[in-house]
């Protein structure tokens, strides 16, 4: 009896209208969700932190620098891979900015005596999650644009 209705129970999902190379909606949503979670938890943590305003400003600036540097480097690496000309100067500056943001975050958290160890881990993980997510979002945006050139 069950064997007779296999086709009804396990119906095929209708195909999504995607072009070749375009990420799925689920992947795009997951990337945006990770970015939103990473950035919002970082900012909520800073808002609730018992730090001086100049310390909070330092960590917000590092987040902005890190996000921009990660997107810039991802674009430069992909452009080079696709044969689009990227100068060595821009490529080097992109690497320098990302490494600087990561190093300044590590140094800042290491030297922050007012932050307990669990909070340091919280800031570090939400920072890295945000950087990874922004690279993924940028990749998805670019892949979607390339898959749908008429939009």
C-alpha cells in the first residue's frame, strides 16, 4: 500500500527560477542572516559594555575597517581570478587593511584590562563572523548580478 503512493508522498519540489551560477535564496538568506547576527551582536555588546566612549569608538571603527577591507580584498582577489586588472598597489592596500584590522582587534582585546575573558571571546567571534559573512554577501551579490545581466 505504501509502495503505491510513493509518487504522491515524495513529490518533486518545483524548480526555482535561477540562472546558472546564481546562489540559492537559502544561501543568500543565510549569508545576510550571519552578517546581521554578527554585526548586531557586536554592536549590542558594545552598547552594553562598561567602557569609555573612546574605547567603544575604537572597536566600532575596527568593525567598519574590517568589513570594508574584507569586501575590498574579496573583490580584488576575484577580479584578478577573472582576469580583470587590479593594480598591485590596490591589492596590497586591501591585504594591509584587512591584516591591520585583525591585528588591531587582537591587540586591543589582549590589552583591554576592563574586559573579562568571555567578553573578549564574544567580541572576537562576532568580529570574525561579521568579516566572513560580509565576504559571502559580496560574493552572492556579485554572482547574482553576473547570472542576471539584464537586471
